[in-house]
C-alpha cells in the first residue's frame, strides 16, 4: 500500500521506515528506507570477514554456530562410515578370497580358454606384427627385451614349486615350476632366435579357475583336421605323455604356409596335464610352449595362426570371433644378395 493511503476504515496507515545513520565529516546523516531489502549492506574489510569483534564471529559464524555445525557433520559422516562398513562386511562375507563365486559355465569367462602369444610390441598401432631388421642390433635387442620382460613376469613365484613330470605331478600345496632351460634354442643366450632370423614366440592358455582339459590322447580318435605332423607326434609318444593340450602353428593361407618354413616346439608341443586344473594355488605359473620358426622367408609379411587342441576347446578361426586360436604376423627385413 503506498505511503499516505488510507485503509478500509478510512484511517491513515502509518509509514514503516528503517533508519540508518552515518557520519559525513562533522554532520550526522540519517537515511530512511521503506523496506529492509533496500538497505545497503555495510562494507567490511577482509580482516572483519575473518574476525568480527563487534559480533564475535569468525568467518561469519559465532563459536556456537561453528560448534553446532561441527557436531552435526561429525554425526553425519560417522553414520555414513558405519553404513559403508556394514555394507563392505556384508559383501566380503559372501566372497571367498581363494576362489571365485561363479565358476566355469556360471561365470562370464566361460569354459573356453583363449590362446595368447608373446612378445607383443609396445606400439599399439603395430598390433600383432613382429617386425624387425635381422641386421639391426637395436631392433633385435628391442624384441629380446620384450621376451625377457614377459618371462621375468611369468616366472616370478613365491610358492612351493617343484619340477614336475607326467609321473611326478604336484602334491598338496605344491605347484609346477616353469623350467625355462628346456626351451631349446629359445633362450636368452641365443637371443631367442631373433639374431639369426629364426625368431621364437611363446604361447600360453588363459587361466580359467577349475577348468580341466579333455585331452586328445586316443590315437585312433583324433580330429580329421588335425595337422599330420601333430598326429605323427602324438603317435610317437607313450600313453602317459599324451595327456596334453596340443598346439600347432602354421601359415594362415596357402602362400603363408609356403613362406613360413619348418617349425620346432619346446619343451613339448602342448601344455602338460600336470599344470591343470588351475585352482589359484600360491606361486602357480602357467605353462608355456616356445615356438621356433626355423627358416621363415624374409622381406614379406607372413600371417600365422596357432591353435590349441582339446575336446573341450571350441575353435573358430574367424577374425571377428576367434576362439581357441591366436593370429599374428612376422616380417623380417634382410639384405638379399
């Protein structure tokens, strides 16, 4: 209602004012405000914001306000911490630190282990290509260092290891030791073959808790698409040595097969049964197969596929949905006279 107006009874309504006094020189000036929001806030220095002596405020709050605030948030965060601790305790009580809750077919990993290879280049753009110049020491040392790093990582162990064999499997809490001295020519002293254009690669199966291979150990019941060289190798072994997840490598296409040349496998052409099943024992090391390409053609990219053979390993050579196998390429630059 504007100032000076009358109400419904005809009586004048008094004007409610807010006064503020300030000094200007020797005179005292009084300013009248009709509404409180029209009142200009007093200007304060930075020191007054930190501590206001007149009102006893620190950072705009009295000690009582600060005490109430601290008390409230102390209770609030204590309740949050207690709730988080209760949730974590409930979660951990349902977990086994030595084995997963969901295994094999019940897990997202499933029951079909993947096959991997090493070494792999640092450069992501290089992908699965192993490319080097056989006369360039720097490039050779690069791949040798990549193999060294991989072997150092997989052979680290603090568990009870033993040298296993088909007649001497691990017992109790023992695990099998990966004996790198049995990798034939695929050892560091020989630069893993990279120095003489006969490189070695290392194959490994991905770990799946509790997975047990079903072996092709019956020489009268081998797959029709199994390579002849692998069939002959299996037949040459005695019955106790046939419990292995076999591996075979070869050129992916007809031209690749001609360019690849002969191949050797160390220490065996498969992953022995005494490494399985994987049960997360302390110090467990995955078995490896060293594959040496003896005379690959130089100055050409060779596409190679390696495959794992077991009755319960599903195979697919598709590049989009590869299973039970791995693909990589080799290209060795060399001067040809």
